[in-house]
């Protein structure tokens, strides 16, 4: 039976990665201490190395690139709706 998925705060993820990088704790040992999977800890470590401070935007928060992508998708939908309206009006005249 599957349990409820555990969510971790950005602070928790940062401290977990610091245990490995700064305190020189092995990934398996740090994962056991924190009660998370080794693969998850590796994923957090890679994300922090790749994105730095923006690695863990948090629940409901998007990275700047994801936010821009979301806004552009909304704009595309709006423009498509306008185009469809104009096409419809052009056919009626």
C-alpha cells in the first residue's frame, strides 16, 4: 500500500545537500539520517549545482523560466482566440 508523498521545504533540501558537500557526509549516510532516498538526494544535489539559488522555488512557485513560459502560453491562447473571432467576423461580411 502506497503512503502519502512527503514534501520537503527548500531549506530542508539545501541543508541536506550541505550535509554532503560541506560536511563531507556520504550520500547514503545523509539520506538515512534524513529519511529520504539516495536518488532524491542526488537529484537535489544536481539541481543545486545547475540552478543555484533558484533550484528549489517551492510549492506553487515557478522558476523565472517556467513563469515566463506560463505567461507566453496564456498569451498564445488569447491571441488564438482573437484570431478565431476575426476569422469568424471576416466570413460574415
